[in-house]
C-alpha cells in the first residue's frame, strides 16, 4: 500500500542498518540533528559569551515547537532537562495542610515519578497509590473514587509505559476539578504518537520530553502550565533563571518571573534544545493525527501476529485504549529481546511487560513482518 509518511524515512540514518522498533524508549535520530548541534557549537566558537544572545531565545523556541505538538499556546511551555526535575519543581510549589494534602496516582506510573511523590510524605503529604487489577488497564473507577476533597494533585501518565494503555483523561480531569484538585499529565509515552491537546483535555499541567516519540534524544523535557494557575505556583526548587530579572543578580529572596520561566531553576541545558529541534520540527510538520492513523494500523497487525503465535498480549486491544507500543510476552522473552537487539532488530524488554516494540511514522510494513518473523525464529531457537 502507499504510505505517504515514508517520505520522511531518509531523514533517519539508523534506519539504513537497523529495524528500528524502539521509539517508545529512544526515538531514532534525525539526520538534521547533527546540523543543529553544529549550529550550537559554531555559535559557541564564533560568539563566545555573546552566544547567549542566540542560546537563551532557544528556550522559548523549543517550548513553541512542543506547544504545536500538544496544543499548548505560545508562552505556556517551559523547558527543563527531565521529568523528574519538572515534577520535583511542581511538587515544591505545595504546602501540605490537613484536609488538602493528598496525592493520588496508580501503580502503573513510571517509577521515577512515584519515588519523587513518595518522598513528599516527609513534608506532610498523604500518598494513595491505586492498584491495577491486571497490570495492564488503568484502574479508572478506583482512581476516580480515590480523588476526594482532600486531594491536592493527581500526577499520572497519559499512556502507561508497561502496557501502552491510555487513561481516560477527560474523566480524570472532571473529577479532579470537581474537588478542587490539579492534574499533572505525563505525556512522555503519548505526545508524538497519540494526539494530545492540553486545552481540550483541560489539564492543569503537562510534561514530557524529547527522548522517545519526539526523536530528540535526552535532555529536552517540557512543562506546560495552564495560564490560570501559573501565578499560584511558587516553587521552592528554584534558581536564578526562575527570577523576574535574572541578570540583576538581586539578593536574597526570589522574585518569581511572571512567565512560565518561574518554573525554571538554574542555567538551562541549551545544547539539548538544539539537539531536539529536528525531531520536534518533523513531528509538527507531519502532524500527530497522521502518525496515529498509521500507528493504529501497524500495531493492530502486530497483535494479530501475536495472537496467531499464541503470545500473551500485555497491551489493550481497543484503539482508544492503547498508545503506540505493543507489549507481548512468552517464556524466555527477555533472552529473545537481547538477541534481537544484538542483531539490529531494536526493541526492549521490561518486567511484567515482555517485549516492547513500537512502529513510528518511519516504519515500513515489511519491517513489521520481518521483525515478528525473527521473534518467532528466535523463540524456537532459544527455548
């Protein structure tokens, strides 16, 4: 069949020598990333300290590129280095008082996020982790029931990393706002492969990063903040770039910026923003709706092959309930995944998930068939 998205395939050198099905973990590097990194280093060489005149505006330009992908207005996205840093900054905005000190999320969240919020109990937070019955589907009914008048914030992922399951974000937001709680949506496993519109979803905050579907490598994470709540956020985890006038070097107290820069801390990692530019540009140009249409078609095919082979599928089957990854398992799957990676069939393996594989806009149908054929061959060989 004709696949119009494959016209961008040549932009990714790794596809010339590998079957790249691991974009849920590390997106393929766009060829143009090298040029953008060279632009960064050239500025450093040619302008020295004056390179900051070009580097600092890149923070807002990077935010605008992300905003195009997640439906965020200009000026509502600020950049950071990783989601742990972002969520720590958000957490540091709160005072946990009796009657409004509860944090609610599920046991399907990424561990790093859970570690951070668990430590907020030292400051008076009460954390409730809502368990999933099967480790695949988010426990939406119990999650909604756990959100009560004492809930302060609900920090949850849009798409679950272990199973690629989606949460019903609109139902979640409606319940949280009913009781005066905020929602912090982690879009790391959705933005770039599942349509995200933070305005339509009405989330208060959203975060994610460049490593995975945005094909930007590590170091360029983002935080969206709804305009209405921005003035109320005053992070304890702060730094000089969160100041209204950072180059005034005033002391001793923080004077928060009026913009989303108030959520920044120290000197931003500019190189990572240049590195991530090409991937975000491509995703913005292609459009996530077109990427999603292809993803659903190809992941449906993968699940059909898994069913025929008798593999356990650890991903929801309904289109509206899954992201861009298929997780499947069988005995000794971790050894199969290791051999796949050694021979250039790039995927990964996670406990409780099995093999995780994900087509992206640059994946051919033939690669899907070849990968799954190799899985079957190695399964027999290794068992």
